[in-house]
């Protein structure tokens, strides 16, 4: 139950009401005061003071001063008239309640309006600021553009001027050459001197954009000066050859610093592969010297393949692989043999092994990789695993997009796949 | 690395842009004129030479010449100012010299190489330098050959791999040190990062080194003076500037290097009017304008008392991106300071003006 504050004193003038409310030790802040047009409430728990005012007041302009244990209200009347009393008398409970609610609602609305108004002004301010900066930037840009335009025009004018001089110079030259063509050598040498003097003058009079050269007279004098010059030219050099050595480079492509690491890795792998020999095979003792060399065996295998002896080739490659299982080309070639022998699964295995060994992918092993993909693709297709086959053909195309044969085959496979999908 | 600040920096202004219907491999100004040449390869596999003239803000086609083989490179370096014959190298290894007034039959023709001529340079013409006019070509067959237009069929110098050695592509060649009638050097860059300097007077290899990336372009700052600086550009966005005045017996020439872009630097060209300013063009379609500053002392003595060079420093004056495709060729006009033309693989040739070069 709140404690009603009854002691208050007030006085009035025509336009304002002055109300003084003593606080019994309570501390008041602006939040405790609620005021609307016709209703005033001060609530400092547990104290409560409320008044339904006699007549409406202008609550935006009215003030409340808090201090000295007192709140001093200055309420400006809406209509300047003398009030009979501070509060409305004969106010029954319902009316009071109604008034209170109204007051609260009104206050809320007011608050809302205020925030909205604030928001709108804020937005407008922002917009204004933005527009101002945009204008400034626009002006700056325009200024720079103008400068550039001016430069361009100036330069264009200079260019035109210079060009016209060139044209005049050229015309002059051509007139001279025509004249001189009809003359003989002796009097011509004198003429030449004369002309040099004549041409000097227009040369000097023309603008400084001309290249100055003491040999300028060559440009404007006759062909005969060229003859003279030719006599002064040394004879063609005696032919000779200089032999050149290049910094060694394995790859045919240009050297790039960023690729050096990759290339080194590939070369390293190759070198290692050649050095590995699986020496714990007892059958080695029975082999001849040459047959222990994987490269020699590879050559043998290639020859047998070329002659059509696919089984023999496979044997050769098998032995070579037992000696050195890190050479990708052995697997690649064995895959080709298996394809011919229709050992399709083995062909797939070998091509895969070859591809594994052909990492990292550098331009040097491009050819080998294309072949491996194509062989594996063919094997897949012959096993009717067309999607896998197409994958391999597309990988091959990616490495070598210009190969028409691979393109055609890939197209064929795609059509096959589409055909089987439609029928199933 | 210092940078020239603010409004005093040279600006690269794009003056004219011309779309072409062929791939342009090289573009060059015709000396003493406002005309330029574009050389390249048409879609049907033939070579194209186009002659343009600069008219205000447009390029007007003056002539279009078609040749049976695509053309890779060309130079005016070895002709006289009156004749202005164009020497070209094509995809088949043929070196031809054309009179543009009568281009049906070449003035000089030789099947110099077995494979494409990647790069060509000329010296001794245009009233610059002394000595016989000569042309050098570098080809994919690994050889570098020097030709004299007065001698048919055989080169006057041939730098070829030793018997049995596998060849490397020669990507770029340049003449230098032609300050009197006898002296001349040829610098060649290869795809395995080798740079070789051949002395034509003594017919020997004067210096070689390897810069760890394929060499795309070499140029001396001036062909007709005692060799001063050599700029070498390569793959991976790097370029090196060698100080060529002091050669140390073991360490060779001193150099400073810069990694300018993430992509290949296709071309370097020095400004004809100021040999310390050069422009590099990159695979990302950008152009960078550089200035070289000499060190306080260009040479010093090392611990054994032999002279060794000291490299200076580089500062970037400006950079600009013009295209999305590599700018493969670049040429400054020898007559108008700051005027340059560049050709890119987006089939456009652009004429640019670089301003404020006087203030550098």
C-alpha cells in the first residue's frame, strides 16, 4: 500500500501553476515523475502523489526541479485562466482510472512519436552527409579528369604541329632529290654545300621537337651523300662461327623459378628408380649379364611387341619389373601387351601402377600419362565399364586437348553410354 | 626504392586505340615520321604488315601488305634514313628486307634459320652509330646469326650450339657497344635463363650468366655508345639491370634486380631521349615506367684489387594497366619524346603519350 503524500503547496498565476511537493527523505529522479496533459503523478516507493489537474497543461514545456528535499513543479497552463483548485474535485474512481489510463496512453504515444521523429532526423542527417561526401568526391574526380583531358589536348596539339613539320620536311626532301637527279657530280658537290647552307636555315627555324643531329644533312641531302657514306662503310665482316654451350636443362620447356622444385622432385625420382635393383632373387644367378639390365629387357620387350609376340614381350617386362619395380614405362608397355592379349584386368592394373609412378605431373611425362589413361580407358570400355572408360579418356584429353583421336573415341563412348541408358 | 610523388609523376595517357583483325607481334615507328608499322599473323596463317599514320586522334591505314608466312619481328635499325627499309623475321626462319614502297619483292631475302625467328635487331643505320649496317636474328633453333645486307646467303657471324649439344630456344637478341667501326657486341637471351654476350670484333664469347628464369627481352640503353647498361627481363615478373662499364674477371657485371609483376615481363624499351628511363610491359597487360639512378661510385676494388662494378637503384615512376592480355611489343618514337606504341595480344595496338618526362 503506497503512502499518499498529502502535504503539498501550490500557487498560481494566469499562465502557470507552481506546485511544491516535499519529499520526506525520499530521493527523486526524473524517472519517478510522470506527467501528462491533465495528470500528474510522482511515485517514489513507498510514497505516492497523484493529481488530476483542474485544467490541461502544456506538459512538454512544464518543468520539475528536484532539490532540497523538495520537488518544485512549474506547470504552464494551456489556457490562461485562474484555477479554482489544483485538482479536479468530484472526481469519482472510474473517471480517475479512465483519466489515468488515457494519460498513460497519451504519454506512450508521445514517446513513440518522439523516437520516430528522432529516427527520421537521424536518417536525413546521414543522407545529407553522404550526399555531401559524394559531391566532394565527384568534384575531385572531375578535377583530375579535367587535368588529364587538358594534358591530352595539349599533347595532341603538339603532335599535330610536329607531324606537320615532318610533312614539310619530307616535301622539302623530295623536291631536292628530284632536282639533284638531273645533275652531274662535279657541280653537284658545290651545289651540295650550297644546299646544306640552305637546308640548315629551315632546320633551325623549325621547332625543337626535331631530333638534332649533325648528320641531319644526310636526311635532307641527296642520294649522292649516301654514296659517299657507302664508300666510308667498312666491308662486310669476315664470316666466323662462335660455338656456344648452354646451361644444361633436361626439360624442353623454359626455365621458371617457381617450377624448379617440382621438376627436381621428378628428376630425383627418375634417378632413384634407375638405381634400385631387387637383388634378393635367386634366379638372378642364372641370367646372362644383359638380362639383368631392366632397360635392355625393356628394349627386348618393345621389339617383341612390334613383331607381334605379345607373350614374349610380357615375359620380358615381367623380368624387368622384378629387377626394378619403379620404372613407370615398364608397366605402361606391359599394359599395352595385356590389351592386345585381352587380359583386360591386368591391363587396368598395369596402367594404374604406371600412373601412380608418373607423379608429380610435369610436362616431361605428359606423353606417358596420356598413353596410360588411354590404355586404361580402352580396357574399361572393352569390359563394358563405359563410364570409367570415359573418365580416363577425359583425363587424357585434359592433358592433351589437341589430340583428335582421343576426342573422337571419347565422343563414341559418350554416345554408347547414352544409348545403353536409353535402352535400360 | 623511392618514388616520384604526386602531380609531378609522368602520366601515361592513352591517345589512340586501334582494333586489329590479326594477332600483332611487333609494332615499330617508322623513323622521322608519324607513321607506324604493325607486324603479325592473320587468322588464315599468313603474315601481315600494316602501315598506319597518326592523324589527330585516329590511326589511318596507309598500306596493308600480306605475305605467305606469319611475321614475328621487325626492325628499321639497319637501314638508312632515306631508304627506311624494314627487316623482318618470320615464322619459317626467313629474314627479309622490304622496301615499303615496292613490297612485292624483298630487297634481301635469306632462309636464315630452320625454325621461327623470335627476335631481330639492327645497328648501323638511321644515321646512328658507326660501322657497317648489320642485322642479328635469334631463333628457336638455338642459333644467333648476324647478317650484312650486302652479303647474300651466308651470315657474317653465327653463334650455334656445340656439336651434339641439345639446343635451347633463343628468345631475344640485341646489339650494343657499337661506338666505332670495329666494336660491336651482340647479347642473346635464351629460354633456359642463359644470357650470352658475344664480341663481334674478337668473335668470341665475352660473358655469360644464367638468371634462373627464361629471358624474354634484352636491350642495351644505347646501341651506339660504349656499353653502359643492359636491361634483361624474364619470366616470373623479374628483370635485371646490369652495369656494363666494369667487367670483373670472375663475377662478371654487377646488377640490380626487381620483381615488378606476377607475370612475365615481355618487353623492355629505353626512352631514346633519356637512356636512364625505360618501360617494361607485362603479361598482365600493364606497363611500368622505371628510372635508374647511378650509385655514387660506379666501380670499386674488391679484396684482390680487381675492379668490380656497383649497381645503382631503380625507382618506379608510373604504372598503368591497359589490357587484360599481355603487351608483347613496345616502341618509343625516336622523334617525339614520350610518344610510344604498344601492341597487345587482345588484337589492339595503342598509341600512348607519356607526359612530364622533361621534369625527370
